[in-house]
């Protein structure tokens, strides 16, 4: 059961003084805050459209007013500066209104994705010490009110629940919009304070919590907007879930609002929904993951919608093949911008005026001259120029520690403050990165990060599973898919039943194994121990060899039949 005590730490993020002083001196950190810059934009151009979603069209003045009303409502409910609030909303204007209201009140959003279920939400609430939960009533056929009921039963420390939509039996979020917040200051925070808790990809176990400050995150917005050419005429389409770091800040909806542009929210990333909004709202830029880009490329030649307003299509979240990258400009008529980054910090972009071959073959270069990059071999030594190795980084917007997680911090950060990203990269002579893959047991399924360890733990709870190992497998559509190797206990369960059972554990649907393979045993190491990392690599190689053999047999049969 969740319990928040006086020992639950307030989220903080600190850089050594020598680094912090330098970042301030060169102008990276300007003590800007989210609440204050929204008020500045609303004062400068109150009637300009800021957010479009469904039937709602909010100007900057309206967004600012709603943020103040929510801030006042949260305060009236008893929330205090520094309290954490889990935000579990889809792509609707209330998402933006809620986080801006939390910023204005000095509260700390904890971002959850619409696909997350009780297992993840309980983990976020417990890990952050959250006192409140904000969710939609329903989305994509799922009832979040039932989840909220279960959350409060498991975590009594979550005292408040606000629901967007039909709220019964909870408090409607709309009720807070009626509160007069006009007397509130634009911000009660300082730039060095933590603005929110983002979630990691979860390379081991459940996601870690990432404290991002106003200073460091607003710096990324400012630089991203500059590099990506954002301005008042920008119309950004939020097609991916905007709680993701990529469509939030690279430059995403926050970067667009920072630049004074308009954010259009799509309830679904499917091309039909998105194409209609692109035509209606004259969208100029959007961000996609490779599988979604493939859908867009497939439908665009047959679509009746006018997509000519699109200037830039950003692609990130997973490696984009050169073959697909080459199709973007001729099919969609827009410039491809590759994006490689992480919620912990470092962000890389190809530049809009880069040569086409550089855009197609690399994942960009860092946004800051103070981003420090190391590429090391397995022994921790620098690789030769042009060779692939482990990527480590530190800089003015890369965190120095996870929230309240000493063991993860010891694994993920060096003594001198470099973050071990877990990515294998090589650097071109021009300073651009080419991503080769992941070093660990982190499955990147269509941009969603899955911890093999977490899914194995769920599978091992099944009464008919003796042991389990989850591996990544290359997939042309998803980038990587997940395969679970199972040693059954007693009668072998049906794969479909096992998938249904794990889905019922209350985890995000994208974490359910795409494929299940039953085996009789796992091979041990020479020391008669099972190395999970070595085992996963072995099973992955075994599966790929079987698939290659099957493909060869099919090709031979086809050849024989043709001859």
C-alpha cells in the first residue's frame, strides 16, 4: 500500500556550483518559469490562438485564465507548493490547462501516459509522494475513474482526484475553471526548482522519475524552437501522446507555446484523423515515431486531404531506416528532421538546412555547445574516431540524478556527473550521431520503452510459468517487438491465455509480449549460472536464426514452384 510520510523527499535537481554558475553566465539559465512566460505571452498577444482540441479553441489569454483558475482551485483544495500531482490525460486541451495550472501554483506534475494502468500509476504515486491524481473519465474504451478508485484504495495518500469529463463519483476538473484566479501571481517558483517529474524509459524495472527544473527545461525549449524554426506562424500537431518528452519539448507543444505558435491536438495518431486536422488548421510541423510515419507514407498518396501546409516532419523515438527516410520529402512534401534524445536530457536534431544525405543517415547533433559527449568502449576507454561505443553525456539540461533512487543513480551516473544513456552510437566527422542500438535489455517498441526485467517479473507470477526471459527482436514495422521465452510449469498454458492474463495485471498494453515461445530449458553459463543478459542475447540470436532459416526455406520453395 502507498504511504507518503514526512520522509518522502521533495524533488530536487542540482548541478555542481561551477557548472551552474557557467550555465547562468552564458545565458543558458535565465531564471524563467513556466507560469511567468505563459503570462508574458498572454499579455503580448492575448487574442492569438494557443490551443485547439476537439471543439475547444483557446487563445493565450484564455489559457492563462484557465491556468490561474486551476491554480486557485488546487490551492483551495489544500495542495501546497511542492506537492506532486499525477497527470494522466490524453491529447485534450485539459492536459495543457492542467499542467499550466500546476506550474502556476508551484505544484509538480508527474506525467503518465494514457496507456499506463494501475501498476504504473501506483508506482508513480508512491515514488513521487503524490497527493492528487488528474485523469480523463474515459479514453480509447478505458475507464480511468475505475483506476482512480483502485488507486485511492491502494494509496490513501492520494487524497484528491479530479476528472476531465463525466466525473462521478469524483470532482469534475471543469468546476475549477469557474474559480477566480485573477489575483494570483504569474509564478511562485524559482528557475532552479523542479518543475515536474518526467518518467524514464524503464530499462530496469518500472520507470524511474526524472526531476526537470524550470531553468534546464526552458533552455531546451528556447534552443529547440530556434533550431527548428518555430515562431508565431508555427502550427504544431500533437499526434503522439503529448505526455511523452518528444512531443512535449522537442520542440513539441511547450516549445510551440514558448515561441508564440498554435498547438493542435489530435485525439488519435492515425493518419486519417491527423490529415484532416493538418488540412483544417494548416499544420506546419509535427512529430512522429517510425511506425506511425510508415502509416502516413502509405496513406498520403491516396488521401484527398491537402497536406501542403506541412513544412517539417520530425521523426524520433526509435531508429529510422534510411530507406524510409528517403521517402519523406517526395511523398509528404516536407523536410525530414531526425530527433534523438531522452527524457533525462540530451537532445540532438538534424538541422533543416543540412544536406539530404546527412538528414537521411544521422540522428542529429546536440542542441547546446555545452553538451559534453563521451563515446567509450566496453572497458570505459574512448573509442577511435568514427568507431561505435557507449554514449555518455552531461550538460546544462541533462540531469545529475533520478528522484529518490540511489541504486539507479549509482548505475546511471559516473562520479564526475556523466549520464550513461545505454545507447550505442558513432560520431561522424561533422559531430553528428548515428545511433546503432541499445546496450542493455531495453526494448524500443515503436518508441515505447519496455523493461525486459519488468515483464519477466509479471510472467514469473503466473502459476504455469517456471521461468521466463523477454528479448527484443528486430521488426520492420515496430522497430523492435518483444518475444517472451517461457519454460512452463506443469501443463503448458496457451499463448493467448498467457497474454490475456498479463494484460489483466494492469500494465500498459504495449508491454504485453508480441510473441511467446515455449522452451524446455535455458542454457547456463560455463560457471553454471544464468546471466540474464547473456541468456537474452542467446535466445534472441536463436530466434533470429530460426526466422532466417524459415525465410530461406520459403524462398527456396517459391523458387522451385516458379521453375
